[in-house]
C-alpha cells in the first residue's frame, strides 16, 4: 500500500505483475501453467484484464491456466499493464528452464530437463561451455539484464549406445530491480544560511520489497555527509552561496550487486542583502565608569553570506574597527574607556550589496556599584531556632538608587531599594534556614554579588526514644541486650546517657545523628527501669522509662543443670534383655561439677563479669579466659548387679597432676585416691521398653528425679 501511494505521489502508475505456478517460463508441450495477476495492493481489486500476444482474453478472474506459447500480460483497475512474460510450451526431448520472475542481482537456478533420464549435462552461455554436471540444475550468481543466451546438452544411454540431446537457446527474462533514482531538493531554490533536504527517490517491486538499499549523495564528485547510508534523505543544515553546483545521488543494494545513479541537478543558493542594522552597547544604556570596557555589538535582522561590520564614533574620520565573518552579528570591545570616549556611536554592515548604517547611540559615564558586603546578626553567639536573624547588605560605591536582593541557597528572600547606605532584612529562624546566604546590589549598570556567608542554625534535641533489641519486656540472665537511644530532632553532635534505676550506665557521643547503642550483658539484678538522655548543648532531654524483667539465677548463684542421656538406653533395651542406663548426675558449679556436654562449669569466683567503665566502649566488654575443658573431662561406666532391680553408674573424677593443680580453677578432692560416686536407678525390663520410649520425651527435670547419688568406698569397685 505504501509503495502504491509513493508511486502515485511521484506521478507513476504502479504496474501489475505476474506470478507463475510452476515458476518456469519454458515447459514441455501439454504442460499446464497457472498465471496469477497481482498489483501493489495484493490481492488485486476489481476486474482483471488478460492479454495473449496483445489480444484481450475473455477472462476476468485473478488466475488463468495456459498451455500455449506466446507473450502474456495482465492489468488491474488500479494499475498499468504488467511487463509481458514469454511462455514456451515445446515438443522437444530436452529443454532448459529458468524461473519467473528474475530481477537484477538475483541468484538463478537453471534446469536442464529431459523427457527421459539423462546422465551428463553441459551448460553453455553464448555457445561456450561454462559448466558440466551429472545433475540437471545449474546456479548462476547475481544475474544482470544483459545476461546472454543459454542452452544445455544431455546424454542418454541406450543398449545400442549413447545419444546426445540439445535444448533450444533461452534468454533469461531479467527484470529491473529498481529504476534509476531521482534526486530532489527541498526547497528547490534554497536561501543562503538556511537548511536543505536532499532526497534520493526510487522503489522496489513488491516481489522484492524485502531487499535493503543504501544511498549516497554527491556535490560535483565529492561525497556528502558520512557517505553511504540506509536513509534516502540527507539534511544539509546550512547552505552558502559557494555551495551552489551540481548534485546527484546513487542507490545500491547492500550486497553491492546492483547500483544505479540519478541525473545531475543544479542547485543555486540565493543570497539575501543585509537590512535593519542595529547597534547595541554593553553595559546597557551606555553608562560607564572610567577605566571599564565598552562592548559594541552590531547586528542585522536579515542578510546571508559573508558580512563586513565596521564601528564608528561621530566626529571621527577613521573607523574604530572592522570584522568580516559569516554571521548576523559581530562585537567590538574598547578597552579602558576614557572621558574622551564619550559621544555618539554607530555601525555599518555590508554583504556586497552596499553598506547599511545603524542609528546613533550616546555613551555616558556613571559609577556602577561595588561588590556588596553581607553581614549576619543574631541575638546570641549561636543561631538557635526561634531567634530573629538580621541580614545587612551594603555596597560602598555606586550611583544611587541601589536595589538590594537577598538570597538563601540561591533562592530569593526579598529585595529593598535604598537611595544610599545599606539595606536590612529580618526573619525568624527555623531549622530549614541553615545554609549559604548572599546578597546582590544593582543600580542599573550591572549586578554585583556578595561573598556567600554560611549560617548554621542549631536545633535543640527532642525527647529521645529508648528501645531494647531484641524488643520485649522480659529477658533471660546471660543475654546480651542492646540499649538504643535516639532523638528524632536535634543538631549533632549529641551526647547520649544511659540509665538503670536512674544510675548512669555510660555515655556515647553521636557526631553525625542517628542515635547511639549500648550493649549490656544481663543479670538478674538488671531488672527494673531503664531510660536515656540526650544533650547537644542546649539542654538535656530525658526519654520515658522502659521496664525490663530479667529471669534466671543471680550473679552469685549460677547453677548448671545437667541433662539426661536416654537415647543410648533405648537402643540397648532393644538389643539385649538387660537394660543399661546412662547415668544422670547433678552437681553445682560452686562445687566444680561438669555439665552434661562435658563442658566445664564455673563457680562465680572463677567466672568474671565483663569489666565496664564509663571511659571504655560499652559495646566491647572483656571476659576472663575459661579453664581448659580437657582438664576436667569425666570418666564413667555402668555397673550391673545381675538380678537386682538397680543399676549403678560409676563416675570417677580424674586426679589433677602436680603441674596444673596449683593453677586449676576447679575444686579438687582432698584424697589422692580416685573418689567414686554411684547413681542408683531402677532397672528396666524388656516388657517395659514401650514405657521407656514414652519417658524419653519427658523434661530433664523429671528425668533427674529418677536417681540419687550414693557415695561408695573404693572397695566397692572391685565387686
């Protein structure tokens, strides 16, 4: 559809085209070929006109079936007649076939077809042998419209010998892939200094619409832009009179098989004379102070090409200066203006059509403002939220009146115009008023900006929020609890204090904001009220109290409860008639006992609390080194008395050596001989195994009640 509209815009009626099925233009006699008529709308709309050797056929359908030699073409309501296709239906034994359609640059497969089976086939071009093959297909790469004539020969074997057949010559009907491009320019008569768009227009047939083309534009014999491009358009942003000349373009397939060029087009760039010459003076109004620089800007509203600018002062013969450039404006600067430079000035502009003069402008001398000084005044040494701040801005030199403007971080606060002296600005401070302040002075001869002055507004701390981590109102002795204190508002640095029952635990300074944390290893004595305070020099604020309940033994009564081992008991009951029970034993840490895992337990004297002072980091407590567990590993065994209902577990302590006895933290037995303790338990029977399995899940305290410790003399071991 797009191609059809493009051709209509270019004034070209799109052609219809034929499709063949099978696709061969040469066939054996009595073969049938179906022709289909299509146009760019595909499928064709309306009645179809068919022609055989330019005779109109009585058939209006989209498809017809043919079997006669001749030229065929068709036409739809919206298209011009298609290119004719020559169809051959030959009675020969051997024919050479070419497909249809074939376009420039296509790879073509020729078939050497015989009515009977053949052996060796030979392909000829313009009567010269070019290829031999034992198959009937030959591939030609990138054919052109002037491709010559082809024929083939084929050998057939008989019982009496070999015969050779020759086909009639075939001219491949190669169609034009795309017509030579047409170069157009918009606008066709460009004006100097303005852009021009060049377009290289061509089109592909619907059967080859998938092929990609690339384009290149030339002025005389020089390529324009970046060379080859997939875009058929080239934009020239600015045209000058010297760019006038001969332009043309090329289009080619990306495979470089087909390339075509347009005709040359003459493009003439028109020049516009200068007009409306204007002189501008900076500083504005032409008011200067002696010693400053005077900038004269000469500009034209219209005009193209190279323009010559000149500047003049009334009453002088020679010009002050000239500049020639391709521009609509130019500048001249007069350095260090003196009193005699006052007067009336004008400028002239010329682009070959004659000079055009500007109006006269008078230059006078005045004193611009000097750089103002900004001062900040607060009631006290610190600027605190709620104070009234007063800004003073003063330019010590400058012609009145002077307009002062005040800024906070580049945002205008207000302005004040005074005939002389300084200007004032007052406002009540909030936390948002911290930042950089400046002011500017302007008396119409230029704006002067002061240095920036930084103000830091101090915000008093709010009531801090005190929290535990992990959160909760109950904890267990031995846990490490994080105490956190944070003030939602307040200027850093902030000093945080932590209290337990109004007794100071420690303090931490927060230099950047975000709160502070304090780690505490809990004991039962830590139950009670906790709180914190925050201070940044403007007064201490206290948090609300938070109550914590610590459960567990106190620091001077640490007890280790041993666990019972029942898994081994159940496995022994399943394998043997007699049950072996693992002993449970309970001992106090202050007596130097052992835990169920074999890890040594310590008395309060042997276990030291983390040392903590207000001068050290509370988050890094120090601990005493625990004793070596291997020095106190127990040795135990079970003793079965046979028919008795009791089982005794013998537990022997290992006697310390002389070398480590002095340094051992444990309490030692007074006797040198090993001491023995028997734990008395009930003996389990085979029929009680189910009950024992159930008892396996009971709490350790319940299990601990099933035995008692019985001291025994050493002689009992022998029995």
